[in-house]
C-alpha cells in the first residue's frame, strides 16, 4: 500500500492510536491436499479477512494486533504466517500470528459431543480455557470483511457493563413479529436471544468474565442437554441457548458491526448503523461464493486487490461507484451503497 494510501486512510478515519488487540479466527479445510488448500473457499475467505484487517488497522493507527488462528491443517499454519509476513513491509500495523491445532484445543473427551473436526467453529467455545493469558478477544468468522473502522468495532468492549461477558449482533433487526423460514430454521426450535436470535459471526469475548461465569461448564451442559434431545447443535445455537437463560450477560451490538444479507434482503432492516456506515460485512449464507449474491462483488474486489496499490483509487472508490450506479445489480446492494465506505467520494 502506498504512502498516499496510508495518508488517505488516516484522514478518512481520524482516530488516536490504540494499543495491541487480540483477534481470534477458526478455519478448517478437512483432508485436502496441500495444493488444494490454497484453492479452497476457506483459504480465499481467510485471505480476504486478514487483508481487510490490515487495511482497516493501518487506517486507524492500530500499532499491534495479535491473531490467534485455530486450524486443522499444518499447511494453514505456515501459509497464514507467510501471508501476514508478506504484508509487513506494506502496512503500518504490526501483526503477530499464533497458531493452534483445533484437535488440541478441545479436550479429547468432548470431541464426539462437539463434532470435531467437522464442526470446527465449536473450538471458539473453549477460548476462555485455552487463552488463559488473555482478558479479551474479538472473534471473527472467516467469511467476514472489515470494510469500515475496526477501531469503532473494538470500542464495544468499553461499552459492556459489569454483567456482560460477551457481545454480538442480532440475526435480524426487523421490527415486525413475523418469524420467517430462515428465523425458524436457525432458532425456531430452541431458546434464543429475543426476538430472533443473535448471530455470533462477530463475537466479543471478555475471557476474564467468562471464566468467572464458569462459561465452559455451562456451555458443555447445554450442548449435552440439547444434543441428547435430538436438536441440531452448533456453536451459534448453543450460544443463543445460553444467553436465552442469562439475558443480562450479553450485549447486543449494532448491525453495522455484523452486517448480513438478512439486514437488506427484504427491505433495509438494520436500524442501528454506527456513523451511517457498515463496518463489518458478513457473508453468512454463502454470500461470498455465488456471483448472484449481493456481497460477492465486494469479496471479489478485496480478493483481487494488490496491497501495493492505492487503496482509495483501486478498492474503495471503484466499489462505491459501482454500487451507487448499479446496486451491484442486486436489490440489497441498492439499499446499502450509501453505507459503504461512507467518507469516500465518488
């Protein structure tokens, strides 16, 4: 990224410097060959997420970030480190990487219950026990892109009260009481955070509070109870079950920190934009895989973007201009273009 790009980003997000942050990610590719790993959708999404973190962190004068990457393949461990190292001479932020095996993270006695390694994201449920030297961590699903101000996202930790051990966004912010097919599929058969559940693709974890809360003990019990009752279980479903029983322990964050197609597919149902901008875009529901999905073109441009190019001219401005004029040829895109890269002029 050029010096002009860095200057532009600092002007775009005029914020003071902040200290080191810890970010957690989990990605699994199964039994793919070493070559196939780098052609997988999982690797492409991980590359885009890491690239977007670098861009936004540099824009916001973040000096240090530590990535905690939980993976199931040795090739992923080395590839993530090489990728981050390749960015080191381009971006102003210093990013360290620590890698972990998903098989060593969860105690062996729970592997069958939590469906490892197939249900890979269940690993993040054990962060409080594994990352004992950390107090806070911000978890991102790998199908997310930080397109706005990562500093504004991180500030959520400072807004949590003494009872709140975690924070996440609503799965849907529609004010009507209609419970659609997608809502029913995800949460209709289990207790969930009202009214339509939370999506934990962006998940703020106060690990110190979680340990005092006896998080792992509660999570394991709920997972066991509902698995034995023949319910479909996943990390997100058990998180909803737990916070349905302890509603004061969760902080609901604005949808602009976890913006999904559910917020714009049937009218714009995001009612809590921060600074009138989308800060994190979430490709839940394979939104980064299909050309016809409203967010695919944003994912594609981030994937193709060369970090040595000017970020304003080659990434932000073309995307905003394209969505402004065409909506990305999608109804959802026409509803959100003005919330993309808010301070970029076209």
